């Protein structure tokens, strides 16, 4: 298991510009990316034993990170599809 944080720019390198833009113009997108960053930091702190946690909490945090990542990706692809409309 890697102790490297899963930064959004590394997870979606092809969408870095869209992530920045949507964070500026879409309040919901900004909020869920902030939530993703907070959960991601908590997971990293737990994995590196800075703030240890039990396995159940770790599993819950990882599920939440994945849920947020899926929602973020969905918004990015909808934004991309809207850009392609005539």
C-alpha cells in the first residue's frame, strides 16, 4: 500500500484546468473537492501513523474518498460534454 496522498491533479491530470475552473465557478464542485482533500489528508495521516485509526474507520474513509472521486469525475465529464455541444 502506498502512503502517497491521492491528489486530484494526479488522479485526473487531463482535467487539471477544468478542476481549477469549476472550483472557481461552481460552489458544489468547490465543496466536494474540499471534502475530498480533507478525507484524503485524513487517510494519509492514518496511513503514516500520524493519526492512527482502526481498520473500520480507514475503510469508511476510503469509501468516502472513492464516492467523492466518482462524483467529481462525473461532474468533470458532464462539464466536458457540455463544452462539446454546438
